[in-house]
C-alpha cells in the first residue's frame, strides 16, 4: 500500500476525531483495500477512538447507499468524479 494513501486515510480519520470523541467511535465508508492493514489499529492506538469501517466496491454502490439517506457515516471517501455529483444531490456535505 503506498504510504501516501495510508497517510491520507489517517488524516481523514484524524479530521473526524473531534466528531467522534463524544461517542468514542468514528464510522467510515471507503473503497475496499484502500488503507493499510494496520491503519485502523494505529488510529485507535493514537486517538483512543474506535473505527467502524465499512467498504464498497464501486461508485454506484456508494451513491445508492448515500442517496438512501441516514447512512450514519462520519467519513466517506468517494472518487473525485462522483464527489461533486453527490454533493449536488445532497447525499454528502462538505
């Protein structure tokens, strides 16, 4: 796994840490095989916050889940070409 992807994933999780502190968990929806095997364990060890990590395999799967509403995810990692479309549809906020 490229170090940049792992660093990016940790940065995204860390950015959501403030939201997660009250409940001590962050809910993440990301591409399968996108982060290193030890990323979540490292995040929890560093912050004390657990991560519920769910994966998807296509932009269509992500879009369907987000458009259904009330996903419960704190962090979602779409690809750039779908991000603007999902923001416009109201399924993802910045």
